[in-house]
């Protein structure tokens, strides 16, 4: 399908099945550490949580790329203030997490969030932080990712923010090339030992693009 048929719109709760899968694709190592030890179970947790408002994995902050009614890509966007609010709301959903996750997974999820927040640079109020950025595997290379990133940049400008920021796994060379082509530059490599061990990788890179 042509890019002229791609519509980017705010996500809705009904997008949960597709959005949960895309969130998983955006960072499997993260999702397995946060939500479960298997792909299917992690996606099932995300699917339950996505329709709930205002937390970090919620539809509230998400946008989807739609092609003839089918969701083919997505991302979530935050400034520093909204991300802090979303993280607080995530903690407020404690009893709901017990429904979505087996009880033994809750301490593991909390530890993963703590390791992430300790190691990764904070998001500033003037930044638009892009999370959960993904395009369906069979739709990659068709310009949908470029269109989503341009939309994210437009969101940042509309909100009067100064730059886009994101984190990408050190070994995710395909994503790093895409972000570099999109105008991002690496500003910090994060290789904290506890962080890397928790998520099973060599580290991540904070990348930035002025808008």
C-alpha cells in the first residue's frame, strides 16, 4: 500500500491487540524483563494494561499508524513531566498489575523499572521522549517508520519542545541506522552492570535530535 494511505492517529483502547504486539517488538529484552519471561505472556500483559489510562504503557500517550483499518506501526511520546506522571500512575495501578501478572512477577517488574530508572538518563521537560517505536516486521522498509518519526517531530514542535530523545539497544544496529538517518545523534552510552544484566544486553544509547 502507498504511504498516502497511512493514517497516524491517537491510539484508542480498542487498539490493544496490535499495540501490545508492537510494544513487544520495540524492545523484547525490556518487555521480557518487565512483564514476563515469554513473548506470548509479555504481550498478554501489555494487552491487558494498554486500555487503562495514563500509565507508561497506556493508549493515552500512544499513536498508531493505520493502513486501511489495520495498525501497522506505533510509538508513545512523553515530555519529562508527562513521563514522570505516567510512571507514578503505573505504581498506582498496583492492584491491577496483580490481575495482569502472576504475583511472583511483580517484584521482578519493580526491580526492572528501578534498574532502568537508575541507569538511563532522565527525560527533561523540554524533551519529547519517544518510546515503544515499532513497525510490523512485514511492513518495515516501506517508509512507515519515517512517517511515524516525522509525526513525532511534529508533536514535539506543536508542544514547543526543543528536541526528540530516545534510547536504543547498543546491539540493535538496524534501529541505530534508522535513527541516525532520521537525524539523531548519540550522546551517551549506558553500560551500567546491573542494568545490562537485568535486560540481557551490552547496554543502550541515548540519542537526540533537535527540532
